[in-house]
C-alpha cells in the first residue's frame, strides 16, 4: 500500500494560488487535509475550492497539529496517499516541519509542492534585495506578551546594515490580526524603555498589506507617517530597511511612495 504524505502550498490570497502540480496531487490523493490557522488567506473560500478539486478537504485545527502533532494526518498516511494543504509555502511554519519529521520516522514517504511565500512576496513588492535581509521576526500581540525580541532583532540586523522582515501576529480562529499601527506602537513603547533609538518617529519603515492579492498596499515612509496610514484589511507585515543600495532606494520611492530623502540612506 502507498504510504505517502504530500505537503502542498496554497499560496497567499485565495484558492487560485495553488499550483497546477498541487491540484494534480490533490486529485490523486486518498485523503485531503487542510489547515487555515497559520496564515490568513483573505479571499479563500472552501466552497469554491471544493468545486475546483471535486472533493471536500478535512479541516484540521491548531490543537490537532500542535498538541497531537498531526496524529490524524499521520495515521491516514500509514496506508494511503495523503495531501496536506497549507497556506503559503508548506514548511515555513515549524509546526509542519514537526509533522514531516514524524512522518519520516514512521517510514512514511514525504514530498513538498511549494507555494508562494509571504517572505518572497514582501521582498518582491518592496523592491528590496533579498540577499540583504537579516533574521526575520514575529511581532506578537502586545497585550499577551512583553517580549522585546522584535526590538532586539531589528537592532541587531541594523547593526550590520541588514533589512528586517516583521511578520505580525494572527489568531485566525479568533479573527484577530495585529495591525501595522498597533505593532509600531508596541515597538515604540519598548523604545521608550530602552532608549537606543532603534525605533523612533524618524525611522524608515515599509508596510505591506494583503500581499498576493490583486490590490496589495505597499507604503514606505518614516514611522510618524506610517502610524496614521490606512493600510486597509489584513494581513499586514512590516519591513525595517537597513543600508540601501541606490536601486533599492529608487524602488522604494517609485513602488512604495517613499520620500526622496531615503536616497541619503544609500551605501
């Protein structure tokens, strides 16, 4: 009997983001599972997706994946071909890596069909160079944690002239999504305490909303302006640029409406 688990990326925005190869894997699977909690796909419709693939996927919860390590999925893959559908690129979330490792330990063959990732989408939309990004970080909901890790990561990357991608916390099951404004205010509260001038009103930032959609919002400006900019509906994310190549500065001006003064940040 076929023992196989195939991780398939759904892309970023709606059910059209899945690749042709991904569709083929779904149509030849014995069981299809889907999770929607690790990332928000704003216009994804299970009803429309079901019509596209000709079957109804089984939706798995955060509890099933994180507390039970995907037991339902793994048990099904013990004797059949299973496809696990994941927003974005399948193995960006550490939860899914844990499931793949466990599958391999059980002797289940695993494969990956990659999808569009927020990591590459944000870099492409902003016009910044991918090789100049340092460590990325997630900014959590400020009311739930007092973590200063995002501030430290931004500071460390800036020390080496590197850009920082900040993913903003989401709770899809609760329909809660951290906004750019709230994340900036949280970072500024840390700045008031630390006073290292890492995050000030004069810091340059790039806000991106709804990457992967037909109408993403991309805006680069100093934080005093970004705090009051309307980015619209989620999901949101932030980039803090380090030293800029002259072409990166030009891209931010042309593609993200940055002030021309950013040319002074070029190396």
